C-alpha cells in the first residue's frame, strides 16, 4: 500500500500537507491506476496512515494531473516529414530538427537514411530484414525501451504500407516545400491526400507545420504565406505553424565531404556557427508547437 519508509519520513520531517501530497503523488497515482483504488479509499488510507485529511476535489485533481503527466511522459512522439514531391528537403530537415532523445526512421525503402547530423538514423527495411521488426508497434516499443522519446519519420514520395500503418499515429506533420517546379501544387496535393486518409480517423490529434525550404530572397516568403492560406483551407486549425530555411551552401558542402554538421565545427567554426544560427529559428518555431524545449 503506502511504503513504511515514506510514512516514517513524513512523520520525522514535519512536512506540510502540500509537501506530503507532492512527496507521495507517484505512489498515489500507482494506487489509483494499477491497484484501482478509488479516490475515496485513498483519502481514507491517508487519514489512517498519516493522520491527514485532504479535500476530495483537491486530491482527485492532483492525481488526474499527475496521471496525465505520466502518460504523456511515457508516450513516444511521432513526427513525420512529408511531401510527395522529391528533393524538397524532407531528409535534410529530418536531420536538422533538434529534439532530445529522438531518432530518424526512414521508411523509404528505395534509399538509405540520410545522415548529416549526429542523430541516430534507422532504415525501416533494415529493421525488417536484419532484425525481423515488422510492425510499427514493435518499433515504438523498441524506441521506448531504449529511452527514446521522439521518432522522426522520413517519408518517401508515395504512400507505402508502412506509411499507411503509421499515418494515424503521427502527432505532428512537417511539410517542407520549395518554390517553383510545381512544388506548391504538389505540396497542396500531398496535404489533401493525407488529410483525406486521416479524416477516416475519429480521434485525430495531428498538427501540421509548413516549411519553405531552400529559398533565396526575403520576397519569397510571400509564397510561404500563400501556401499557408491554401493549406489552412484544407487543414483548418490543425495547421499551426509556418517556418522557413534559406538555401545554404553548407548542406551540399558537407554532403560532398561526407561529413556531419557537428564535424564541420572542426573544419570551419564560422560556417558551422552561421548555419546553426539559421537552423535555430526553424527549430524554435517547430518545437514551440510540438511542446518540447
Ligand atoms: N536549405 C537547403 N539549402 C541548400 N540545399 C538544400 C537545403 N535543403 C535541402 N538541400 C539539398 O536539396 C537536395 C534534396 O534534399 P533532400 O534529400 O533532403 O530532399 P528529399 O525531399 O528528402 O528528397 P527525396 O524525395 O528524394 O527523398 C539535397 O541534395 C540537399 O543537399
Ligand atoms: Mg529524402
């Protein structure tokens, strides 16, 4: 029930009612969640063991909040980088999102995961062929068990089986696009297609972010506003952010040298710093909407 040593600690340390509640909250959630004790029973238990009475609503709210926190803490966040148009920077942006305890899962079976950063990358096809990991549940479980919190999915230019499987689980979509070469039309069409499939799902919780990539002039940002307005007509409130990343020579240069961004710091600290500054904004924007620091 309640651990003897905790009860002793409370008695010996003259804690306030609030401090006691904070000290015991994980145990109380456990009693409520796993041992299925009602709030009333927990109230009684606290009175018997520690001699303290709490208001029912206060305790119920505290346990509910702590439960929600535990659940979100436990849940793996899934972010997908999507656009059926090739070459818009999906794999590049997957590498540039800087979220703690994240990995990239490449589900494009025709190419290897791109690695231009220190983030761990996995090819779905290798997990399947070499380790027999064949379902999304297994991947999520594996990620969770090894302490990962976020899976960033790099997607191909079409919907394959694994993409379809993952689609309802995706919390956050990032849609990079570029200017010209019919990229804007392809972007809207991608959003339309995915949104139609997702609409079958009653408990949709997905949020979206548009990223204008490889632009050159400030004037090009107007295009981002236009595509944002068009996308809003499809996604409504689910479209929560827009961001941008300028064309940068650093990306092709490190690709050519087969280096990662972090290795660039040894080659050229100025170029490294200038690039980091560019990516910082993109990350700030995206992360504030995903809810991570
Ligand atoms: N901001 C940028 N500045 C300069 N070059 C960039 C930028 N973003 C991407 N690139 C370049 O554009 C090319 C395409 O990028 P990337 O491979 O990330 O696109 P993709 O959408 O993943 O393509 P695919 O559909 O083939 O998977 C790469 O060679 C990359 O170097
Ligand atoms: Mg790619």
